């Protein structure tokens, strides 16, 4: 490999570093738009490392016959730093102002469209509560506390010495009366 070829590969690796910095800026802008906490940052950084590793591997396979060259890594780092501190600053500022503008518009629309509906619904709910409170005050006491059983249960008797009463336990009153008459 000649020096001219190595220089060309170095310049290409600088371009690869700029491309990786653009991908990192994309993750930073997503982080700014949708904050997710430390776990989301960890996952995004892991994805970026995987992307950078795969890009470097494919670059080395295509341009360096599969060998990893130190000047390729230096070129990637140099290209990343150049983009990050020059064009990246401008891109991030522009994205930040656009995102803040969109958030301001969404806050305005929320204040104009959603808040009045929520206030109206709260007003309706308070009126409905007041109506139900008035209705419940006019009903007889204990009306809502009554239990309406679908099936009548017989009385269970414990500690009785009379076997007839024990045999009637759990049966309907009419059946129990007929058993008493038969005995």
C-alpha cells in the first residue's frame, strides 16, 4: 500500500468520523426532543457504539483488506471532533430552537384547546355530584346500605341439643315445618 493510498484512506476515515458525528447528533437531538432519563441515554449510547463499531469494521474490510489500521481510528476521531465542534454546534443549536418552537406551539394549543375542555368536564362532574348528593339526601336512610338477597337462607343453629333444629339448619322454613309435623 502506497503513501498516497494511505492518505486517501485517512481522508475517507475522516469523512466516516464526520458521518458518525452526524449519527451522534441525531441521538442528541432525539434526547433533546424526548427526554427519557439515564436508562434511555445508556441504551442510545450503546446503539451508537454498535453502529460505530460496525461502520469501522465495514470500512476496514472495504478499504484496508480487512486489517485494522491505527491511522483509520485516528482519522475517524479527528473527523468526529471536527464535525462535533464546528458544524455540529450549528446543527444542534438549530435543532434546539426548532424543538423549543414546536414545544411552545404545542403548549399554546394545549392551553387554548385542552384546558377549557378539562375545566368544562370538571364543572359538569361537580354538578352531577351535587345532583346525586341531593338525591341521596332525599332517599330514606340506609337505602344504599340494604342488601337484597336473591335466595333466602335458613338459620344455622349451633350448640343446640335438639336434633330436629340441627336437621332443619340450612333448609327453607316450609321444609323445616313439614319435618317437625312429621316427627
